């Protein structure tokens, strides 16, 4: 069994064949999917998906690219949804300096507020980090995120950054990029992350692994990520599958 620790199966890219995509995931041995709700639009659909399928769970959070639009009501709304029995984490939250669609100080504020909420509720957090490594680490430290821990999703930073996150109680998750020939850094970081802190994900419909790169991603493809990760780690597929499944089960408190 494998767990896809980060997917967006409720977004529009799956509107025509969502149930087929979910069925294919089951057929490929994906035993659990953590689906990520990240703004006003996607959170209700993510929770609905978790309600419809036993093996799908949901997160709720406010993505940094939408930070400029988050209101105090939205934060209260997220807090109330955290009581839902299928909601397992707050996220994805963080900083995105690549798209730069919200001012940095606003992203920072929204990120901090949600870490505080996670600490208040004792829930793990799912971190989105794009070109913001230094500030991410600084905010996690200042807000004492180590108290709740969580996962650095689709990690793209250096080993130095990974090490700082590991020291703050975070898991490190890898996706499609580790299957790309020229992706030297994520492969190197993966080789050094301790097994007991390793997660795998698709981020479907984005970041499609080789040999489907360029096409829409889906949860069944987490198997390709697992195969690549096992090879980099120099262990069997079965061992990689077992450990990452145990890790995700523990982090998200799955049954
Ligand atoms: Zn993300
Ligand atoms: Zn995502």
C-alpha cells in the first residue's frame, strides 16, 4: 500500500473523470489520499470528496498565493472545519515568492495566523514553500511550529534548509521532480533525509512524474515517485512503501 500525502483531486482538471481517477488510484494500491483544500473555492470540494470516500482525507488552509484575499471570517471558517472528522491537518500554508500574487508581508501575516491556529488546535501543518526558504524557516521558528510539526510538501530546497526543518519536527515530502533526470538537488536531499521522516506525494494535477511529464498528474502516479525514491535510497520498493505509509499514518493520525 502507498499513501499519496498531497493531492488536489477536487480541482477542475478532474471534473470530467474524477471517479475514474479515484478508482485507478485504488487499483494501483494507493490506500489513502490526503486531499488539500487551500482557499474559499477548493475547501468545500475537498471536504466533500473526503466525505464520499473512506480512504480520502482532507486538509484545510489558506494558500499564500491567495493571502491577499483572506479575511478574519475565513480564518474562523477554517477553524470550524478543523473539527470535521476527516480533516487531518492545516494546509497548505506558507510562502510563495515565485508567483508573487500577494505582497510578502500579507503572506507572512496569513502564514503566522494559521500556524497559531494549528498550535491552538494541536494539528499538524502542510507547508508550501516556493523560493522562500529563508523566510519559511524563520517564521516556523518564531511561531514555534515545532510544537505541532507537519510536512514540507514537494520539497525543493537545499539539504541545509531540510536539516533545519527536520530539527523543527517536520517530515520532508517528495513528488514527481525526483523522477526527472536533471533534478540533482531534490535527489541529493532525499538521499540524506532519515527514513522515519520521509513522505511521498503527487501534488496532482501538477508536477507529473516521468514518463508522463507534461500531462495531467493523478494519485496512481505516486507509485512512480515511490519507485524513484526506493532507487535513490537503495532499498526495496516494499520497504519504501511500508515506511512512508507508516510515516503518513502517524503524522496525519489516520486509522
Ligand atoms: Zn504547494
Ligand atoms: Zn498542493
